[in-house]
C-alpha cells in the first residue's frame, strides 16, 4: 500500500498533465491530418493541410517573415535592457529592494489586454509619444499606420516587460564571486573591463537560458499584434500566432490551425536546438561543460 502513496500525492499534477497537456498535444497532432471545423466530425485528409500551407497559403510566409523579424528585434532588445537594469539593481544602494520590486511590476502586468491597449493609445497619431515629439518640435510619426514602423512599435512592448529576465540576470549577478572583482581591481582593471572579462563570461549560462526562453515566447506572441494593430497595416504585423488564431476561431479551420501549430512547434524546436548547439562556443561553465 505504501508504494501507492507517492502516486496519490502526485495525482493532481498527473491528472492535469494527462488531461491538459498530453491529450491536447496528441489531439492536435491527429486533427492536423483532418478537415475539422468543430461543427462537423473530423475527416481524414492526410497531408493536405501541410501541403496547402506551403503551396497555397500566401499568408504563411508573410506571417513567418514578420514573426522572424519580430523575434530578431524584440528578444535581443529585451535581454540587453533587462541586463542593464539588473546591473543597476545589483548596486549596494540603500532601499534597493524596493526598487527591485517596482521594476518587476511591469512583468506581472505585461502581456495583458490592458497593457496592449495602453500601448496602442501611447503610439496613436494623437498619442502621448507624438505629443512628446511635438513638444520637441519633431513632426508626428505614424507609428501604427506605417508598415515600416508598426512591427517595430509592437516589438517595443516586450522590452518593457523585462521583469522576469531581469530577476534571472540579477540572480546570476549575485553568484559572481566578489574575489574576482577584488583581484581585478588590484590589477588595475576598469569597471568596463571587469564587466566584459568577468561579469559577462560568468553570466553566459544565464544569458543562454533567457535567450532560449524569450525566443520561445516571442515566436508565440499573439496579444500585441491582435490588440494593437490587428495584423495591419497591410499585414506587416500579421504574426504567426495571429494567423493561427484566425484560422482556428475566425475561419473555423481547426485541422488547418492544428497543422500550423505543429509547424510552429517544429520551428521553435529547431531554433532552440541551434541555439543550444551554438552555445558551446560562447557559454562558459565552471566544470567546462556546455557542448552538445
């Protein structure tokens, strides 16, 4: 009887995993090979959904390109900004714990509909950003109506949601031995030199973790494009997540959307593998590990 006690304790997680994760995972794979609209029973069509995505859907490559550009802009900017804030919040200043809490708040609110709506109002033609530019005698910018600027504008939103990455960077900074900084000071090293030769190399495992996690999240971005631009103008912000949503809940092509989700899963899996594979060239571990 005792050997089943462990199963009883983990049963809530186990049931949740089977019902909310494993079953939807397998069901979506099955539906990706069917013509399913949620109104009528699924009809097996084999690889037709996948063939149609790559050969007949003009929005597929557009959304993939927009998503790739979005990831390339949002992820590095977010990580750089989060690291800079973490460096400031790591300073031995009185009351710094309160500042850490305040700076973490945007990540709690970030990604919500309310924050996206706020971002939209900030960058409207008569929004606060253009009012600030007008005060500096700079003509207003059509942030959300210009195809060349709209994607950049929504890519700024996740940069503002830097809290989770900042906390992880801050934890990594706390693990850097102070003796290394003291030895570098004795050798006459500057603060910039210590950052690039001590702090940054020892933070590379943390940078890798943040890079992988933020890249995965960016590929799945939906809220910003849906609320702020609706995919426009001229589908310049039509991210992959928005395309998937439209096919599933606007056109009721659930089988087609399932195929899109599996393609996205394979893309994320490939990108993650490449990042992990390349990490051995720049990631430093104390035990010398890190290569795949």
